[in-house]
């Protein structure tokens, strides 16, 4: 499975972005899809995930500013981020699968200026 993320860019603090990720093939709705991010000099960290269009999960750092959604017909997962802060600056990676069998996209850069 190949994943292609898009939607990153440069945004001012307080702004919003919507990240998209499309898979090369259908991902069963029971399989998690979601996002991690990696800031310069830091480890990759979990951001959000969703399965079967429900039970979204968020990192504490974004839970009041993020909305994850999924369109299985379009083989896509989305991440809406609002009230962006400079500490949200990172490469955002989408993924599909569980911890033991996970596919990753190449990432999309999000840069938030203060």
C-alpha cells in the first residue's frame, strides 16, 4: 500500500490547515488510519487516528484543535487542524495499519510562523 499525503504549507499562528492522505488501494474500514508528526530534532509522535469512521483518537496536544475524518470510498483520511501554533511545525505522516504492520506516507511539511 502506498500513501500520499498533501495539504501542508506555511501558515500563520492561529490559522488552519486540512491535510489529506490517499491510499493506493482500499483500506478495510476496521484498520486504523491516521497521522503522526515529527518536528526537527524530535521523535515521531502520534497525532490522531480513526477506524471505521468512528472512535477518533487524538493526542492531548491537539485534541481540542484537530478533527480527523475518513472516506473509505475515496481511500482517504483527512486531518483538520485549527488554531495552529509554532509548536505544530513538523512533517506530518499519514499511516494505515496497526503497530505490527503499518504503512507510511512520505509526509507533508507544516510550518507555522509566529
